[in-house]
C-alpha cells in the first residue's frame, strides 16, 4: 500500500514537472515568434543624423558572468530587471570608437542613471574613448535627473552637462567601510581560528575585530587618496576649475548649499559641476533641435544595445593574419576547480592558458587580470601554466584592470611584463587561513561530538575544538605560503626577499605607487599591454584573439536563436535604486557568500577584501 502511495506521488510530481517544462518551452516559442512576426518591429537600423544614446545598464565589467540564455531572454521579453546586470567594457569602447567615424551619428548622449558600480580604472578607459570621439569634432552631451560619483566622472568629459532642476549631484569621495562580526560570533559561541602573515593582511579582520585596525586604516588611506587624487585631477581638468572646488568637509558643502537656498541642482550649477538646468521635456526639445524628431515625438536616436547589434556582424570575417596575440580575461574571485565565466577557476583558467600554448598561431599572450585574489592553490595552478607558456617561447604580459591584488598579483607576477593603471589596486602580498568550529554553539543545543581515532588528527572537523597541534600545523602552512609568495615575487621582479617583504605584509597599493616600488613595470591599459606583448614576440603584423570558454553546441544554438529574437525586444527600463535596507542585506549576503566560496583544498587564501570597493 505504501509503495502504491509513493508511486502515485511520483506520477503526480513527474507529470507536473513535464507540464512546467512544456509551459516554459512554449512560452519561449510564443515570445520568439511574436517578436519576429510583429509588424511594428523592424530590423535595427541607424537613423541618419541621429544621437547615439549611451544608456549603460548595470556594472561595467571586463567579462560578463555566465547566465542561462533562456532566463536572460525571458527577463528581457517581460521587461524584468536582472539581478546585478552587467555591460562589457570592451563593448562600450567599441561602440564609441565606431560611432566616431559613423557619419550617421551626429552627437553622443550620455544617459547614465542606470549605470551602477564601475570603478575608476574602467571609467578612465571609457573616458579616453570619449576624448577620442570628441577629437572627431562631434559633440558629447550628458543629461540626467541625478549623477552618482561614477556617473559624474564620465559626465565631466561631456561638452555640456544638463541636470534636472529638481535633481541632485553630490560627490562623497572614496571610502572603505565594512561590517565586523567579532562580538556577534562570540554571542553565537562560534569559534573562529585565524592564521595569517603580514601586518596589513586585513581580509580576516571582520571576524577577529569589531573595528578596523590602525595598520589597515594607514594602508587604506594611502591608496584611497591616490584614487581620489586621480578622480579630482581629471574632473577638475575637464570642468576647468580648481581642486578646491571639491567639498571634502560638510561645513564647506553646507555653506555652498545655503547660498543655493538648499537646492542641490542650483548648487551644482553655481559651482560649475553642470552647465544647464533643464527639465526632461526641455532636454528632449533641445536634442530635437539638434538632430531632429522621430516618429515617437522624441529626438532622433539609437540606443547603446541597438547600436552594438547594428555594428556587430552576424558572421565575423575570419582573420587572414596568421600571427595572434591572445587575450585571456581572468575576472573575479579565484576559486579552486572549474568555474563559470565571471569567476576565475584554477582549472578552467589554466585550461584557457594551455589552449593558447597549444595554438601555433598564438605568438604571445596578454593575461587581463581583474581580481582581488582568492584560493592560493588555484592561483598556483594558474601561475604554473603561465610559466609553461613562457617556456614554450610565448611571452606573457599581465594587464591589470581595476584590481589585481593578492592572488590576482600571484598570477601576474611571473609575466614577462606587468602593466597597471594608475588607479589599479594591487599588491596585498600576503596569506591567511580561516576556519570556524561550532563545538560551543552545538553544546548549547545539547549536541556533542565524541569518538576514537588511530591518530590525534583523526576526526578533525567543525564540530570539534581546534587543538594546539592542528593550529600549529595551519600556522606553519601559512608561513610557508607567505615565503613562497615573496620568493615568487622576488625571483620575477629582480628584487631581494627583504625588498619584497618590505612592500608586502599584505599591504595594498595603487598602480601608481606599485610602479614606484617595482611591483609593476609600466602604467597603461589593455591596448598598451597588447602592443608590448607583440613587441616582445617580435611581431609587426598581428591580430588579437580572445580565448574564452566555449559554449556547448546546445547552449550556442539557444544563445544564437534567442539572441536574434532579442534584437526585436525592448531594452530593460525598470531599473530601481535599491533601498538602504536592501544595500545592507546585500552587503551581508556578499560577505557570507565570500565565506561560502572559500574552497581552497588546504584552506589557504591570498585575498584582498578591501579591493571589493572597486
């Protein structure tokens, strides 16, 4: 009888599963064919004498994380907001560069209200493309109801900045604040065991303190001030005012706001942050006068994603240049094993490097690193593959993005040459180990662990106290890991162990300071690194080749199919700024996720948590 009941339950569940799958499948088909057959939609075309609207949506990234193409299509079709949407830095630069010489594009409009976290290093690359665009004689206009600090950095490169009369603009500088859990862990009777080397290795401080140590504050002030100086200098240069115009005290801001009768938009206008105050309708009318009107009673325009689709060939023309400089992107936290795009896997990233090594057309490799580090073991697996590339006669140049710290520096150190931006966060040469045990928490619930083993090590786990012997084993491993790290740096940077140790100790540096200290060779961007790799390899005529994870036949088919249909779907427009409570919960979730992602087989990490602010 029980068997029959289970059979009936399974039949119901299995039938329900099939119905749900079929509903999803037919929903996708209906949306797909409705989009294709809609008489109101036409193939994407670029209107003559139009405005290119750079309406960036989400975080600017070096590499998008891997997402299911069906889910992405359904979100777009139903105008549902993605969680943490992303836009490729390379796509932004390609669009701006192409529009520079496109006679159909008359003006570039920066509409940045949906652009989220980007980091000053990536913004500087976009700003360089904007300057190049303006060199063609075409105008750049920035407009919005408000501007965040990142958004304003790009807006400052516009010829004209328009702000809503009821809008706002406040620049709050750079800071590094985080949550600390020591007291909470004590109240929960959770025992944390921390092993580290390095005066400044502050990644574990949130679990061993209730505040930031003076050593961490000292180190963070240095690189934060470097980044803020870069921001202020560039913005002031674009806007034509002095650095003193930045309001770094509340008293200065209050004084200026009083003169503006408390209106933040008026304050922005009177202090030369913006050029004109215009309502949304006034902005639209001004652009209609500039480029003409379209059938929707709006200014003649094409938006970022549509323009990207219009200029991207359906079938890329194969390169006839045999010699290649391969570019491999290593973005995200470094984890053990195989990982999806947007995260660095020891095995998966090493596989990409091996692919470049085995490709006879590839003569040099640029490793584009945008990572705060992570698993020390996974970092070492990647480093070994970099060494094999060099031994095969193929030079490797590391190009650092927003950050290449801790494990990110580990995988960069063996390169023939290292490029960083002045604002790259790098260094953080240090090692730590972290684990928690729950014996006290469980005992309060009446749960205990006991047994026997043939050695003192047997049965070691989170439900038992950490013995002094095991703690000594962990600490010795951490100290050895630190020695390995500074030896690696010393051997590849032509420095002594003492010289490396003096600038290591887990301390974070800006790219500008790292060059002075000898931790990087040159200041420059990805293009500079590619040119350097070609020069080292002796190449005069070459193409670049992006080596990335290949999709399965099934995923490629689905992505291509739905990608074609997405051309006819509207862009997402329902981006809402998260509430302060949502921001706090997201921060908590992120820090818990960081703990959950710690999968180093030896429990040893080279990770820079301070870098996450970029």
